[in-house]
C-alpha cells in the first residue's frame, strides 16, 4: 500500500507540469537530441548499481552552479531540474516493481530525447572501455623500459605539444624527472593510454593505480581503423584483442603503427577508483562517455544495444540485448559526434574482454522530468 501511495503522489505532483510542458515541445530540427515517444521494455534494472551511479552523479550536480544550463533538443534546463529528474528516478526504482507500471510512469513523468546518431536516423555505435591491469615497476630496468610520464610543467590545455613519435620514439621527455613508472610491454602501455587509467602490478605483487592527468593536445587517431584500411587486419579482427594479436606478432611494424596516433596521455599515481570527466567514480555497466560538446554532462540516459558474452579466454560465445538506464559521466578523445557512446565496464581481464569485443549499433536516449 505504501508503494502505491508514493507512486500516486509522484504522479499528482508532476501532473500539471507534465500537461503544460507537453504542449510546448516540438520536433526541433538541427539538434543532436530530438524529442520522441518513450521506448518500451526497460530490461531488468540492477537497482543497486543504478542507485550507485545516480548517487555519484548527484555529487557532481549538487556542486555546480544551480543556474548551469543543459540543452535537451532545444529545451534548456537547469541543473536543479536534472537533479530533480534523477532523484525522482531513485524513488521510482524503489517503488515500482512491474514492467507495465514502469513503462506507464516513465512515459508520463519524463520527456525523452533521442540521439540523431551517425546516420541522422538514431543509429549509435557503442564501444567499451575499462581499467586495465599491466605489469610494471617504479624504477627502470632491462625488463621495464617503457615509461609513463606525468604532465610536463609547460603543458598548456588545448595547445598541441610533442607527438607520440617524439615522446616514445625520440624520448624527448627523457631525463627530465617526469617518469612515474615503467612498463614491460609497449603495446600494453599504448592501450593504457587509450583507456586513460589502470592498475600497475609491481614486481613484489603489490599494485598501484594510475589515472589520467592530461594530454598533449593532439587529436586521437584510431589505429584499428588504419590497420583495417591498410588491409593488415580484417574488420572482424578490429577488436582490442585482435589489434593486440597483430602487434605482438609483427613487432617490426609495431612502432610505425602506434605512432600513427599522435595523441599522448600523461598520468598521475592515484589509488582511488576510476573517475570520469565529472570527477566522480564510474559505475561498471552504468557509466557512459559521450561527446560533451553535444550531449548534456551528468545527464540521465537510456541505452539499447547488444553486448558480448565472453568466456575466461576472451572468446565471444554469444550476444545479449541490454536496455538500461545509465549516467553520462565521461568523455574520450575517440568519442566524438552524435553517434558514439563508450560504456565503462570496470576493472580486470573480464571487463577488458567485454570492452574490447564491443562495437555494436544501438540507440541512445536522454530524459528529463516534465
């Protein structure tokens, strides 16, 4: 009875606002997000993880200016409205149990906006990222020869400096005391740059965390696309595992390929959990990265796509549909445009297998309470 009462109260509170704003919405042209009818079938909600993601997100939203504005397909909303939206969803997931009632509530209480996608028709490409674990040391040796650097003192935001070729090939930053750790594998070092954070397993078995601390200002270039374009690998081999296999088997070509991506990441030692661009902890499976120039930071989202089922060896054994609420908490050098989403999968090998095998189409929605 209490759950029904809470639900009815939510409906009454939003009723007048919902009817008045519904009449104001139009199918705006030229926006990345377009107002649409809500999708159906919200999947099995992992209430614990979703609550964790929302609470982290509220930590960000409640600390920015209340007058901060976000664009939802031409509808300008302030941060306080985004906060209200996410707190309402917390009440709903604690109250509503049936899918039928959930669909009724989500359609009645929220306005939904769909991403235009890569084709202008809503097709979005989903990939994944994770926190890798790599072998390394806090001091160099014959085995540990590939350094990670902290940002140079003269690094300026949005100003391009040394390229990957100059830093890794010519060691232009060497001898300046910028090294924070050394790794044993240059390919693992490269993909640590791509992921932006990771764990380093030291020779004594202990581990330290490293997180993103800046970049060299150059645009990201996908070596996977280049390798496919040059016929080095087949399109179906363009996963993280496929690229690693090729590079490991063609060490004479490795540097030439890696240097094609001039973007370089600088790190700091930090043992806290992985955080996104909002500087709040990321929640595996419920935090996404999008283009911050196009999508509202800290926004509540809903995604529809398929994800791989992988075994302990990293082999994909099948695919499963996912439909879930997520939070837009991060960004990435490769995640640009209205048709790209990166899903955070957590830390460790299993997360890496899932993230590295994912490159599938789907749909992306943002929602705001009426």
